[in-house]
C-alpha cells in the first residue's frame, strides 16, 4: 500500500504532517484506514506492507495499530514508485519467496463498490500467477478526464485479459474521448505480479533502480543505502512502459482518486441542492458547494460552485473549478500562511 505524499491539493486541511491519506475525506475514518479495511479480506494486516515517508511513519503506525510495526516501511526520501515497489517486492521475496504474488494499491482512493474492487484485485493476482506477467487493473472510464492516465488495450491474451498497447498520460479531453470510444481504460495504479517476475523486469529494464537492488540488504541501514543510490522514476515509466510482458484486466467499481476538493462531490453524499457538507454548515439558496468546517460554523447564502474550508482560524474560499489548482495559490502565499 503506497501511502506517501502530502496532498497539497487538500490544503489547508492537508499538511506535511497530516496529509490526505490520514484525513477522513470520504468517510468518518482516514482514507488509509478505509483502504486497509477494503483489502483486509484479501490480505490481512500481518501480510500488508505500508510504504510511506519517513516523516509520516509514526503517524501511520499510530493510525494502523493492527499492522505490525515492521510492515510500515519508512522511505528516507521520495524516490518514485519504481524504487518503492522494488523494495517492497524484495522484502516480500525475502519473507515468502520469489513466487509470492504482490498487489499494489494506493492509500488515498475512494471506492464505490468494495466487492467488485476485491474481485478485480483477485482476478489480477490470478492472471499474474498464471501468466507470469505484470498485471494492471484498468478502470472503466465514466468521463473523459484529462487529468488521468489511460491504458490502450492491445491483443487479447484470454477472455477479459489483454496485452497493454500503450500508456497515455493526461491526454487532452478530446483525445480522451476518442480513446474511450476505442476501449481505453483509466490507469488506476493498481498492479499485481509475482515478485520474482517484477524484480526480473526491474533488473533487466530499469537502470535507475537495478544497481541498488543488486546490493540490497535488510534492516534500516539497507533501506538507507538503497534509497540513497536509486534514481527517482515512476514504475509506469521505469518498468511497465519498457516491458513487453504487461497485461491489463478491466475493473468497474466506482474508483476515484479524489485529487481535489471539488472531487468530493463525486464520492460524498449530497444534500437536495447538491451541496457536500462536512461539519457544521448552513446553506440557503446555495447549491453545488463543497464545505468542510472544523470546530467552527460556515453559513452560505445565495452562492454556488464554491469550495469553503474552515480550519483553526484559517478559511479558504475558492471555486470548484479552481480547487484543482491550489498549488498555484500555495506558491503565491506567504510561507506563514501556507504552512499554517
């Protein structure tokens, strides 16, 4: 389970010490715990590794006491998902051997249909084990979203399983429409593979990681040395796009990466006017707003399509559309405000 990052697009609620995955954005529990519960029927806590930033390791352990302490892997520095998943695969291989099947998910998603999600993961794992392939779960798109990556399906391997034709990162909306019409899927970042198969591809195809992998050793010192030596690269770019052994299965389970405040309109319950409200807020003649009020009251009157986040004396007011671009705002704010 990948649980790094700071989620700056959920500022001011999300901070480096309390990032998106540790916040209750979709349910009353943090996203991390929601994810852990979803996968528990497939992999119990003692067989779940959580990869996170070193600065967040204690907070993750406190949030997930059911996960063994040694299963929370504290990355000394951000080094991309290729390095993180390579370390995780090597650790699983050390514990369970090269034929062990590994499933990778992110800790900060919303999932509408949990049973369908679990079925997709199980199917991907079975395909990986049977075909000795690297498998990704492509999500059936519900809109031509230019902010997501896409997977074009290639030749059929077996019923429901295709080779990956190519990965396309964040196409224009018009290009996304055309790809969807031809059967393209969203690149969810859900992967399954036998760890030996994955590590073999890394050694053969990923010079940014492979040399460090060859000198890998256990324990905290080995972790430090590994992450000090690797070059940062995403697993999609460093491994999957270079491999001829990547297959895709489709999944349809209400997946959403909830990357912005505005995205909460898709995953949280709305009132009769389309408002999504968390905390104490009152809305009159106001529609399609997103409100998150912590320990204070927010009142909306005659407004629409706003995002209002009130926290510890600081209030953010923007539009649903602009909420996708909070990094621009944060870069322009005085440091004392941005880090409040």
